[in-house]
C-alpha cells in the first residue's frame, strides 16, 4: 500500500482514471490532485531518502504520446506495451535501475484503454527477432506488459492487468491477426484474475528463483512457494477452480551461487510437484547481468547489498548502440545453459524452453 497517491488533473479526465480513483478511495488511502500535471516532492536529502519517498508513492498519470509508439522487446515478446512504469518491489538486482529516469516512483497510466485500442494497429506485425518467435505471420503478435513494472504488485490499486486481459480476450482473431498478452510477476494475489474471460490470449508467467536468492535479494515480494501456488491457480482448468491460463516459468536472474546445481534442481523439482497436471506451459531462462550505470544506481539504493557485481569476474558485452553490460563468462554460461535445458527437459518434456539469455 503506497503512503502517498497523486492523480494528475488530466488523469482524472479519463474514465479509467476515475475508476482507479474509486478503487483507491475505497482503500482509504490519502489522495492528492496535482493541478499542473507535475509530480513533485519526490527528492530527498540523499539517494536513499529519494528512493524511499519514491517507492512509497503511486502516481496516476496519462501515458505520453511516445508510449503509443511501441518498441520491440525481444526475446520476451514482439512489442512492449506498458500499463505502468516503476515497481513496488525491492529487488537488489532491479533491471529498472538505469532504464527509467528519475526517482523510482510507480506511475500507472489512466489512458490505458486508449493504449490497448492502439495495439490493434500492431497486430499481425513482427519486428526482427531471432529468438523463439521467428517471423512467422501465422502466430499471435505478442505484447509484453511487464517490462517496467510488476503488474500484480499494483493490480489491487489499479485493476490495469484485468483491463488488459479482458481486452485481449475479446479481440476477434480475424482482425489483422490477433494479439497475445504476456505478463510476469513476483506476487501471488491472482484470485481476481481467475474468472476473467481471457480466451487463452494471455500467458501468465511467474518469476522464480532459488529460495536463498529470493530471500536475500527480492525484498517486498511474495515467497517462491506463494508464487508457485499462484501459478498453479492460474493454470488449473476453470472447472477445477483455476483460471485456465496458458502459463510460463521465468527463472531469473540465474546466478552461479555456491552449489547452484543443487539449489536450482530443488527449484525445478518443486515446480514439477506444484504443476503436476497437463497444461500449456513454457520456460524462459535469464542469467544475471548489469551495466556500469545500473550498478551505480543499485549501490546507491542498496549500499549493503550482497549481490555480486564484480566486473573482473564477468565478460563484457556491447550492444549495437555502444553500451556495455557485464555477463557471466562464456564457459560459465555454457555450463549453466546446458544444465537448465537438460534438467527442464527431463521434468517437462512437453513444455518448450523459449530462450536462454
């Protein structure tokens, strides 16, 4: 629950903005109206205080025009569509550090219905992507809504994920192809999603890791076991009280901690125990990486972190724009990738691995 909720005046002009206002009022949270559409009062005396103030703030704003120009987001999906930016969790490896400018306030978009309507112009389009998706035009165009927020972490406040699921569930399949929604979360409050008419057009994924990593580095999130139980609810057929969703497992960020094979094998075993029924499931494996900029920000947010970010122990990788990120060394990556592919296939022969990165 945020300690401070701010609505911009423009956000309140939106019908959906008014709906969010009603949800938050019903929760008894204090609400401010920013008459000039500017969110202020987020800067503290130092980075730690700024972080604290921002993380305790929810701002309801209108997405800018740039948000309607969707960006490719391989290998996760074809297109990135954000229903919000900023995350309520406290993961010490946070991938948003350095990706979003300014204090890490959560900004939810009141003009989401317009953004959803706009996705129809992207259906049937496939940006270049050499991953699992290929460029085939006979598959759904995929839209990822979890790039810049944890959608379940703010769902009780905004209802935005349900808005998206209903929209994609109602899209006719013959209108320029059809779209598939993709989301991933570290939270478990899925009950409000189980009765939604998703029509198989939303893939619900959970981000999982070893218990030791989750407890040490993923503050403010649900436990791994709670996430697994949430995933089970989402996957169970509707006649058994579940949501009947296609599901996914995202193991991230994978780290070669001491005895990593044993720790990750235990995680895979537990997934197999919980998802012990036939369902439409796939997997994504993402190893830990960081950039110089993200490291600086993370160290200011979490100065006592135990997260390993030693450049001398990593391989340097450059992107097409000249940016640098640090990944595990090739031999280490090769060993981890081989382990995860083999162990996953052993337990889930009918659930494809989409990619390793």
